[in-house]
C-alpha cells in the first residue's frame, strides 16, 4: 500500500530574489510548459480568440508559447513578484509579443480585474505558494465568464522528503542549485490530489482533477 503523504510545509508566497527569478528564467521548462500549452489547445479546440488570464506567470514562458500558438488570444499575465516580472517583460519584448501579452503585478485576493472578464483562466505552479488556496479558486470563479476554460497544473506532494529529492534530481539535475532548492521546497509545500479535490468541492466541484505525471496534477473544465 502507498504511504500517506508527509505533512505539508508551506513555502514563501513570492519568489522575490533576483537570483531566484534569473534561475527560473534560464531553466529548461520547455517540455513542461509546451505540454501545458498543448493540453490547453487539445482541451479547448474552439478557443482561438478572446482573453486569457494566467495567474502566477513567472518569467512568462507559458504566455509567450500560448500567444505564439494562438495569436487570436490576448494573454494577461499576472505575477506578484517584481523580480519575476522584470524577466517576463524582457522575454515578452524579445519575443515581440507586447501586443499579445500584457503583464500585471498583483496578488490574490486583490486582483485588479472586473468579474467575468476572461474567456479562459490558467495557472501553472502557483497554488502551492498560497497560504489560502480557497482564495485562488474563488478568484478563478469570479474572473472567468460563464463557459470560460480553466486549466490549472501544479505539483503534488510526495510521501517523503527523500522522494522529493529524487524527483528534483530526476527532473532538474543540471539546473542551478538555487532552483533545485526552490523546487524541493515547492514539492514539500504542494497539495495532494485529495486536498485539491476537497478545495474544489466547495467552490468549483464540476471541474475534473487528475494526476498527469510523476509530479503533477491537472484541473480542467469550464466554468458554469
């Protein structure tokens, strides 16, 4: 029988150090990030135009990939970390996508967007940073219009610190030490599949949640 997951150890809500942001911007997340975009396109093939909100965009690799793949979309990319947004601004400018990707510094629950403003709300690897995950799901419900697409991916917590270290070495062996350390702490702070399903039960019970890799879960569906 599988062992129960270890107790969650919360991580800092923001990665504010310039060295952390630089490590993330330089890291090779191409496979995971392109996989996220590919899943979005497969799950919502009709969504080729409209407004997308990315919660916790980091250095904006996913918004850039999404805007390139679907130029009919406008992506509002939000992050709470100025250090991350410095990297994001450069990446968006270098990609010549300033007209397709807009960057906003904000933190839940005070997001500066009107209700039902977006045709899709997406997020990758933000939830585990939050002290109150229910605010995340509530904002997602508030900001998406009825029928809006939802795609959220994050890590799930392994059953031991040793397993967390094994995952880090398998997935990020050649990355900077500061990124590997942040990755390890993120795994310790991540929510299990059962915990995510419990969060959804009180806010967005119709969304599907499943494991998609040795370290990721995925929530997908449309808002009612």
